[in-house]
């Protein structure tokens, strides 16, 4: 998959399937999406274009990959970064341990940028910060990095 910023429009994601079919998704600044499927005999010629509303996009994501669509998703930028809320369970392996012990940033490249604990926000926690069950962790990184961080933090 490749990503191309489209100034004033949004971001275009291009994918060539295993069967050499080319498709693209344009994520418009207004939140809508356009899905384009290209002709196999002329990969520059669009055979079909679908413009989807926010609701239609959410339904399609759920149909294609339910685990990928997350209500915890905060934002995506043209740089390919996402920020996501990750809940630390009360039975988490990391409950009472330090952030540094997780080796999350080293292993995934994703960064914990803030912790929400009860009514308090703790920005930029250090490696010595002690995690607690019930914490909401704000993690930023690539989609893959954030998913890997969620797997580490989900350890029971």
C-alpha cells in the first residue's frame, strides 16, 4: 500500500492486490471516501468509482475487517500516523509495573503520549511511570505500531 497526500483534498491510498488489480481509496478532508477500481488492461483507467458517506465507510470497514475499525481511533494524518486510546485492564500484566518495563516504544516504535487516570491527564509519562489497571493510554504511531503496542499492553 502506498500513500499520497492530496493537498486541499485529503490522502490517497493505493493498493495492488495479489491478482494484480489496482484500487485506491481517497480519504477526503470532510471525512467521506472515494473508492476507485482500475481496469486490468489499463491500470491508469478507472473502471468504477464509489463515493461513500461517513456511515457507508464505517459499514464497509466493519464488513471487511471488524477488528480494524475501532471506536478508539482518534485521528489519522497524511503521514500515516494514528493516535488511539488503549484501556489497560485491571488484570493486566502491566498493572503496577513501569512504562519502561513494557519496552513498547523499543519493540513497536509507537509512543505513549498521555495517560488518562480517573479525572486526571498525565502528559508525556516517563519510562519510570507506573501503569495502573483502568488507565486509558493515548498511543501514537503507525497503524502497525499501535496495533503491536495494543497487543503488548493487552497482556494479562
